[in-house]
C-alpha cells in the first residue's frame, strides 16, 4: 500500500477491524518512512452482472455511483453514511443473486424504489422525482399518494 503522504511503499498495520456484517476490513496503517498514519478499507470483490442501460449501453456496476445518488437523495436527512452503505450492500446482494450475467438498470432502479421508503420517505420522494422523470405535478402527486397508501397498509397490518 502506497503512503498517501510520501509515496513510500513500506508500512505496517497498527489496527484491523471488521464492520458489523464482517464484509469490510478497516486497517489503520503507519508509514515506515514518514511515520504518518492513514486508513485503508478492504472489501471482497465479487463478479456482478453487467448493467444494461435504457439506451442499450452496457456498463460495469459502480457502487460509488449509487452511493452518491443516495447521498444526494438523503441530503439534510437523518440518514447516516452507514445506513447508505448498508442499503447499497443489500442492492449488491440482490445483484449477486441475479440469475443472468446482465441486468437491466431499470430492475436496479425498481429495487431502490421498493426499499428506499424504509430508509427515508423524503429521500424516496427525491429519488422518485429524478428516477420517474415526472412530466407534471399530477404525476408527482400520484407517486406521493401511492407512498401514503402503502404507509397506511403497513400501519393497518401493525394494528391488526
């Protein structure tokens, strides 16, 4: 691992920790040349299906793109970075289980739309407004009514 401060390649690991799902290893390192400390993260790389965009282009899965999109949707909301990472982990888990070597990007979009209300309803509305590309306020209101109706269904199941 190259030191981000001096570029030296020799360093030692001071501390290693796993996240709560044991899927990411956080390593605290110290450069043997300049003695600066830095942190690295290790994540298991798995082969995920190629994304097929709406226009037919094929693209490799980019976790960071989804994280950035969710961070925008969750901006100024009580959603932690760990919550977003866990959300994306769940999407990646679905991708790993996908039966084909290619997955339409709309399938991933629908997975996000299904699960996002559980993370944050305002983030869901923000994401939906971009993802669904509403033509007018009526389409937006229909989406909100659907969200409220599904919330009512969940509440009535809790009571019953």
